[in-house]
C-alpha cells in the first residue's frame, strides 16, 4: 500500500521511474560519458607517465589515479545494483573531492602542473567536464536510489 504522496509505476517504483538501475535511461548517457572520459584519461596519463614522469611525477600519478577512478565509476554505474551502487558512490565522491582538491592546487600553484592533467584547473583541458560530471553522477545515484532507501528517508525530504 502506498502513502498519499506516493504513486507507483507498473514496475512498482515510487515517483515514476525505476530506482534500482543506474545504467538505464539517462544513466546510459552518463555511463557513456564516464567511459569516454576514462579512455581519454587513461591515454593521457599513460603518455605522461611513460614520456614525462620525471617532469612532474605527482600530477601525472594523480592523473593516472583519476583514470582508474573514472574506469571504476564507469563499470559501477553500468552495473548499477547491489554492491556496485556502493562502489559507484565511493568512486564518484572520490572523483568530486579529487577534482576540487587538484583543481584548487593547480590554480594556486600552476608551476606544479607543467602539463594539463584530467583534474588540473578543474578539468579545463576536458571542457570542465571533470568538474561537472561527479555532481551529475551524485545526483543520478541519489535519484535512482532503491525504494527501501526512499522509505527510510526523513519525512521533510519526501516533500
């Protein structure tokens, strides 16, 4: 039985959308963007690590770390259920913190970043997609949370 403010869809999901899969609907586009960014970050960091590691090891290693985070987020969002949701939450939060910390550091100390990395200057070399993407990812994870989490949410949140 549903409450007065809850409407169910044929799938039984309150609010008119399927809450358990992060890789369906809009999530497919999100997974695709994460996948493209993962490939771009892997390629750039591989080049930087193999050709220029001695110039700026920390930024280039952080770039490789970012590539791994994007790859993990891509897989976790595509899987989208069970433990993969938790993995997606962790990966996207790490991504958000990483782009904010590295972006701020690269603005305050630009000499530490002789080349662009995926998170330097808040992802400027990637059209600032790395700055926006984790917040879109967090929104999507919140929007697609399972119905059980919705029922346990505080009353003020349901309105």
